[in-house]
């Protein structure tokens, strides 16, 4: 069984990386700046997408090379933790117009703030469901999420 994708498969990850670098250079100036809720929503979407990609690699690779799969699983957990922090930052950011800051309970009902444009809470809850099936609470709160095999 081959470990690599077809040599003709298009690899879009470098383009996604370049797009993020380009976005940062154009849209995030130096100095103090409050990140908008829309930017946090987009960043969360990116992290959730990256989580899905690493999850797919971890599941497939772990069957063939367990040590590599363990490292990818640890990376998947760290990416989820980053997405969870971005979700929390979204709720800590002031709402446009009013400047009001809502707490995280606003997403417990599964309702996005600012629908239909911002769907961060729905996306977060859907991904959290997958995370709960593949990760233990101890893994999510451990200071080190990688299993070391020798």
C-alpha cells in the first residue's frame, strides 16, 4: 500500500499558506489593533479546515506508521485547542456598533452571532462533536498531547 498521494494530485496547501501570508502582510498592520469578529470568524474557519485535513492524515497514516500517526494526532489536538481559543477570543471581542461583549453561553443554543454572515458557533459545535469522539478530555487538557513511542 502506497504512503503517498498520486504524483499528479494537485497540492493546494502551499497556495493556502501563501494566501495567509499575503493576507497578514496586507491586512494586519504593525502596532496595536483590535481584531474584528469577522477576522476571528475567518481564522476559526481556517483552523477548523486545517483540523479536518490533519485529522484525515492522522487517521490514514496511523494505520501504516503508528509513530507518525501519533504525532499527527497530537498536532490535530493542538489545532483544535487553537480553534477553541480563537472561538473564545471571538466571544471576548466587542460587537460591532454597540461595543457590547457577550459571554460564551450565547453559542450554547447553537445560534451564530450575526447570522447569516458569521457561523462560528455552529462550526465550532459541529467540530467539537467530532473532537469529543476522537479525543479524550485528558488529551485536550494535558500539557503534552503527543504519545512517545520508541
